[in-house]
């Protein structure tokens, strides 16, 4: 048995599914999860000493690669003076100032500890600020595991959502309505059927939890206009796109203004951090200055702030990394398409910025229904062929490949060579 297999045998006895987050269990692709022991730049090593080119990057946080020396130094320098105080620290102020400087249309920020917490809090704020109960989300978009977000399309599509997980009550789900990504008419129907009741529309500006599905031209601006027409708030869930698509995230990249923005991943630099942000008028409705309650023991934790701030400062100082990451992702996408054509493989490859995803379908993937036509068994085989060749991809079809600024030309060449061989082997 490998060390990873031995560890997984122990893990399943004390952790549900042997993991602390479901996707890590490799259930969608089969085989034994690799237990990672080290990350450096664009590479990770597992407990058996096997080296991989990493395109998960902790699901987005490692935009500059693993163990960036400046980030490690910032963490070390901070932690030697104590890890957490439950009292204000200067780093929280500097972090909020940095985010306000980088991100359009925000004046205030509240730090929390995960993307889930950021979304849960932003939804509560939207409801508190508008006095309305309903939320519109999109099928196939993921916003963390708060009850109101674990909702699927209900039978009465224009009325109530249905719980999408055991343990989520009908009461918690009933105020969440489901629309279709890249389909403005589906949003307008819900707004018209629930006049004056929709607090907010929440959207991933790039849907990166159904693989990678970019917004069609006009989709995001259309949401902005529909929200303005109906007095609803527009929430951009930028837990993935924030500071990744551009320094200012999707609002900068697409030129569309959101009312509230949620963040996670990159702002923690690898440490547990989330945040939500918006105008002063909205954010000052949050406790202690307003009636919308939200709190957290480790919110703004100084060590996490040190890591996140260091990462944002590097991104600010080196804006060239955005072009480099996009060029790298385009290189991989182009070669995947060439290999698919050469081997007559039914594949689509979506790419935007440093995000990309291969689908095993002949249907262009511009919505959730199309994404679901992908042959997930073929993706699983592709995943394992790539893993064998030292390329670590998301162990699920409905995730993204995350390219970092640390991926080198050698990494890219090795990746496309592995992909050529893997596609040939399908
Ligand atoms: P966390 O609670 O996992 O920090 O963030 C939830 C979340 C919110 N919004 C978006 C757009 C997200 O993508 C996420 C979490 N992303 C997944 C990856 N697709 C996390 C990986 C996992 O669940 O283990």
C-alpha cells in the first residue's frame, strides 16, 4: 500500500469520507486521494514523494503558487508576536484599505473566515437592507454551504426552492428562487412573479462550479439593469474571480457594478479568510453600527491577514501576472483543442483569464444544462491518465483548472504533452 492509501484507510475511520471537504475524496474520479505533504511554486508532492504540476492550487487561493517566500515571511513575522487576540489589529485596517483600493465600487469590507460565511452574511445584509426575503440564484452556481444556498429548483419553478441537502428545511429553502445561468429571461420571470419580494440576485460572474462557464455578452449588465428596475441588489460572488480575473476582479474585468461583493480564497493567501464588501450605506447596516448581526471569533485573524495582505500587495506590485496567467491558460486550452481534434475526441474547452475547463461533450457549454451533457466517466479517465503523468487536476468535471503565475513554460509544455497522451488513451 502507498502512504496515501494507508492514510486514507485511517482517515475514513475518523473523518466523514476521509476528508474535510467532499470533493477531495476523489469519488467523482475513483481511486485513492493523494495526501499532499508539500507545495512549492506550481508543484505539489504527495506522501509517497510523487511530484505533480498543480492546477487545483487549493481551489484558487494559490494564485502566486505555493510557499511564496514573501507570503511565508509575512506570516512568520506576524505569528512570532502572537496568533490571535480577538481585538482590533492594524493589519485588518491595512487589509480593508487594500481591498477598497483594488476593487471598484466598494467603500467598506467585513472580514469573515470562509467564502460560505461571506455569502451567508451578504445575503443576510441584502435581506436586512431591502426588507425583502427572497433571493435569486442560478442552477449550477455554488456559493458555499449556507442553508439558503443549498437549494435546487423547486417544482413550482416560479415559486419556492427545494432543499438540495438533507438537513436544510423547507423554511430555509423557500425564499431561494432558481434561475438559469446566461438566461436573463429566466431571471425576469422570477422578478415579475415575485414583485417587490426579491432582496438580491446572487451570481458567480464567471460560473466556476459547473466547470468554467463565462457570462455571455450582456448577461451581467442585464442582471444589473433588472436589479435596478426591480429594486433588488446585485451580489457578485467573487470567491473565485476576486483578485484572479483582474486586480479588481470581475467588476473591473467586465465593467459591471455589483452592490455587494463576496470574497475568499486569494484574500487569505492560503489561510482561512472570507469577506463581503459594498458601499458605506449598505455596510454600515452591519453590527455594531447597524441592525444586521454578524460576528466571528477569528474574523480578521492577524496571521491570516498577513498572508492575504502580502498576496494582494504582490498582485498590486506585479500586475503583469494577470496577462501571464491568461496567456498560460490560453496555451493549455489551445493545445487541448488541437489534441481533441487530432483524436476526434468530443471535447469543449472553456477558458477565461486564468480559469479553464475541458468538457467531454460535443455541445458548446454556455449554461448548466450544456455542462451536464459532459461525459463524466470520460472526464474521470482523463483525470487519472493525467494524474499518472504527474498533472494534478480537479477531481471532478464540475470544477476549474486554476493557472497561477508560478506555472512555467516547462510546466505548460509538460501539461499539454500529458494531455495529448491522455486524450489519445481515452
Ligand atoms: P468556502 O466556504 O469553501 O471558502 O467558499 C465557498 C464558495 C463560495 N463561492 C464560490 C464561488 C465558491 O467557489 C466557493 C467554494 N469553492 C469550492 C471549489 N469550487 C471550494 C472547494 C471545496 O468545496 O472543497
